[in-house]
């Protein structure tokens, strides 16, 4: 595909805007349609980014013959159903994390992708952050092997607000959304499937209906282990912080930045063409479409992550 890739983006909220900012830096790609819940807010974002078509129904954008691909930044509960609609409409699709919030729905997307042969990718951004890419290259070169990953995913979200401080129309989830990042990254960096997983959770919030604190343990087939702590109650630094403890060193990853175990900064500016993990994720999506290949973080590659999340959910429900 040598022509401009024309994209519809669904979800004009905080994360959709991150994608729009990343796509601005990518040649040969044009966002031609923006879908949002409220027409006035969606139109405002579309005007800012020069997007000509706006809609409140994804089906309207899927009906546009010029649309080649769709990026879904919609509420978690809509991801699988919308991904299936995109594939059925003959559109390549990138779904923001998580692919689904139930294993059967993830399975349905994976099966349809195989039938269509279209590019279907999930936004497991940690695979693309320069910090984690740097560690991955060391692992691939045989210079570093993970013994343990210690991960903290912390937010202060006792009310239903998004990253921009705006009221959400849906409820976020520690297991299916936030833990998905680390479950997938651990298996990816260990180069070994997860064979054991345990979880415990704190009290269910009386209004939000979700656990606000969670602890997860993972073990890979090669013996590497991972400890993951998640909280929506943390009144302190926000985000996810990764400690890689290996056989030849210790590294701390904070989004796109990387440090040694002694907090000395590592230059990762030459790892890839950008320091923006979202932009790099989008570049991979569009490159896979152009080259007719499976992308890194394809639905097929990340599917085992959702099997693990399903097993963890069964454990938590059994409590």
C-alpha cells in the first residue's frame, strides 16, 4: 500500500488525543473521521486536528469507503464488539488496551482476525516504550535475563475521572485494563509463557463496584517471576513503575525513561525514531498495514495475556 492510509479514530477523550498527537508525526497517514460520545466535544477536537468528518456512531465511519483502518480508544466494555464490527467492515483495526474484558470476547476477535487476514493489533504500549525496548534488545542479544520484575501501577482515582480530570462515562478496571499491560510485558520480556498466576484484591468500592487495590504474582516457564501491585487509592506519584532485576543488572523503567538500579539515567533516545511510546505503537500499526504483515502486539500475540487475566478473575470470583 503506497497511498495515504486513511484512518477513523473512535474515542475523542484523553487517550484518543494522545493518538492524534502521535499520528501528526507519521507521514502517509490521515485521520479522516472522528467518533465520540458527544457531538459538540467531538467536533471541537476534530476542528483542532483538521478532521473533516465527525460522528457519534462508529457504524457511520465504517460505512465510509475511504477508511482503511480504525483506532479504537473507546470504553473497555465496547472494545471487542467494535473490533469485530471493524473487521467485518473490512477495516484494519488497532484496539486500545484491553482487547476485551472477558476471554470469550477476546477469542471471538482472534478467530475473526484469522478468517479475515486483516491487521488487528492491541495497544500494549509497554512493548513500544523506548525504555522497555532497550531492555528487550539486551535480552535478545543475550546480555540480560530477567530473574524478577517488580511492578507498581498506582493511581488516585476514588471518583470516576479520566486522565484529563473529566468525568468518565464508564468504569476503569485494575485487572482487565491495568494489569494487562504488565501480564503481557512480563511474558514478552521473559520470552517465556506464564505458567502460574495468583491474585488477591481489596474491598469493592461501594459506588464504583470495583476493587481499588490488587496484588498479582506471576511465574514464567523459564523460572522468572513477577510481582505486581495495583491501586486506585495511591495519593502520590501516579503511573506504572517497573523494576527489572536480572542476572547482569537492575533497571527501572518509568514510561519512556530508563534508569539503572542506582537511579542513574540511561540514554534511550536512539532506541527508536521517537521517544513517544504511543506514536511508536501507531507507527507499527501502519507499517504492518503497508507491508502486509503481522504487527508486534497483534491480537494473536497478546491473546495468552487474556487467558491469564481470565484465570485470575476466576480466582478472585472464587473468593
